[in-house]
C-alpha cells in the first residue's frame, strides 16, 4: 500500500478552497485503500515531508506557493514524485500574462489583452470596454472585475492590486462559458457553466446550487471537436502533465477563446474536474487514484 502525502491549505488567497480540496482528496484516497497523511503547507513543510516519507505527494494546493512551481521545485529537490505539472509548466500556467503570450505565439485563440505595469493607472488603458481586469497570478476569480464603462476602471484596478502589482486586462467575450478537463492527455467531456448571477465569481463557484452545470455541454459536434482540439493544444504548449483544466468562452459566432489553463483543478464538491470525470464514467476515488498513478518527477 502506498503512503500518500496530501498537501493542502498553504498561504495563498485560495487557502480555504485548498483545504476543502485536500480534505476531499484524502477521503477519496483512503476509500481506495491508501495510507494518507494530510499536511498543511502553511506549516513546516520540509520537516513534515521528511517525517512522513511518502511514496507520492498529492498537491491539493491552489494559487501561489503551491500551483506556481515553488512546491514542485521543492519536491524535485527532495526526490518525491508528485501529481500534476512540473516546475516550469506550473509557473507559466499560473501567470496569465506569460501563458497568453505563449498562446499567441502558438496560434491558440485567446482574447486580446494589455498588461498594466505596477506604476500605471487607468489613464494608460488602451482597450475599449467591455474588458476584464484581473491579477494575473490568482485563481478562483479573486480580484476580477468586468469593466463596462471606463469610469469603473480605477476601482477595479485598486481591487486587483490587492493581489498583484502588474495587472492583466483582456477583452470581455460575450457568450457561453465552457471548461475542458484533460487527464493525462485525454479529453474529458466539456462542461457548460451557467451561474445564476450571470457572473462566475467566487460565490458562484463555491456556493452549492448557485450555478447550473451541463456535462456534456450541448454543442454542435464540429464546435465540440474544435474546442477539444484547442484544449489539447493549450495543454501541450504549456507542457502540462496529469490533470489540468482549460477554460473557454464561446462567442456568438461559434469561435472558442482560451482564457487560462489551471494546472491544479479544484476537487471540492462544486468543482469541475470531478463533474467531467463522472460524466466519463469515473467516480471520485477512481479519479484521484488515476492522478496518483501518473505522479512522477518531471526534471
């Protein structure tokens, strides 16, 4: 029986989500017969890992100091196999400015964008509303504002700068919100996301019943195939491994646009990767076990 260390919590703005993800993962692995040690990454991580001596580390962290390559680098140095993407792909994917630059270079469709340096304000914005202002290295819709009038920009910038000095602005795509989970290079069914509030914000993501999910999404076969092809391309150009999730907007003309790639998808009761796996006939325990089995050292 393998001993699995589940890293959860941490110090990022997504700590509470990570604690829930870690709890669910640990429960799923125990039900599959694994010995599981839960470790809060906000503590003495190195000493706890050394004391635990796990066979595999399941990274259930979200955001900085967990999803950004830092923990992955530590685990590489400790020679501990871990789930998900490696150091470089994790660091690149969490930074939406860098990942979007890579998308553009590789013909992966992504909304037009502008980077606002830490010393710049609303007067330097060249995009016309509507656009989205977001901190480029956060997740769970933290610090994001949709700006429909330029008068809203200063407040949106102030909010986003609580989390990051450099900001990402991108054209707002009106349309259907979709996500595609990829597991070890294999596409899972596409999910359509329809929040009751009209905006898939933090509350809509983590409040049960506040968002309607359709999986598989009701899409024309040709459009679905195109979205799948683009999702795999985004996964590959960022050199992802294990489980990842590619978020899309599908505009009114049927054109898909990649917003970002999440290299450590949530595993909470409202999260999307487990929903996609279930639609593919894989229960939660089978999903987390598959993620453990594909764990490795990447360097």
